[in-house]
C-alpha cells in the first residue's frame, strides 16, 4: 500500500511518497513487506542467515552479487528467488 503527502517548500510543491508496505514474490509466494528494504534486510526479515557460500538471490531473473545486497532496494512487485545450497553426505 503506497500513500503520499504533499509539502510546500519555498513556493515549490514537493510530493513525498511514504511507503508503508508493498507486495513482492519470494520463491513464488506473495509476501507483504516494509516498503523501504534492501535485500540484506529482506533476508533477515525472512529469517534467512546471510552466508558467503551456499546462498544465492535473484531479482526478476537477474542474479544479484552478494556485494550488492545492502545497496539493492526491493521494489513493489519484484520476483525474488532465494536459493540455499546445503551440503551433506
């Protein structure tokens, strides 16, 4: 759900958007999340521990490098795939 507020600053009207929540798809399942979240925060919100090895995330079909997790913002309607690789014998 997106809402907005108008502010008037020095004869200029500024439209400020306040993102309360938004819908995204995580591994095909619809999720409602905070509207101001990056991938690293999303993993934490979902209870997924960040790991250098054995974890991959793609957004809208594009694999996101781990170095970008804290910079990549999640957007309304994004399709996010989270893959955990588990080793064992």
